[in-house]
C-alpha cells in the first residue's frame, strides 16, 4: 500500500486458511439425475449444503444432521443444464466444489 506521501507500507497478515477443493467431491460429474457429495471427515453435527448456479444464485439449501457419514445423495434431475457449485457449511468451516449438470 502506498501512503499519501508516496512511501510504501506493508500490512501484517494475521491469518489465512485455505481448504483444498478436493476435500469435497461430487460424482458423477457431469450429473444427470442423482449427485453424490463425498464429505470431508466430519464428526456428528449439523451441516448445511447450498447449491448455487454459476451466477451465484441460490438454487437449493439442505439442512441435515450427520453422524460420521462419508457421503450424501442429492436430486439433480430438476436442475437445468449448466455449471453449479456445492458449498458445505459445518460449524465455522466451509468447503466448496463445482459440478456440471447435463
């Protein structure tokens, strides 16, 4: 960042957390009917799964209680063809991946 006097100043990085996109997987990809979401290793608790389209519009939202589950099945038959994103919220964490609907 340059100050008003033209000198250079650097801001301190406080923290940065990155989730690998491959921690949340979907298959088959592309999908026609049923989408399987392979979950990251999670304990028992409430999760929210949100499907958005490429423009960021929320298509659907699912609130579930999981108990060491490794995957969930979602109906994708009603979706028009296109690119979508699945976002999984668990406690204060978030995972995101994309899939294609044929």
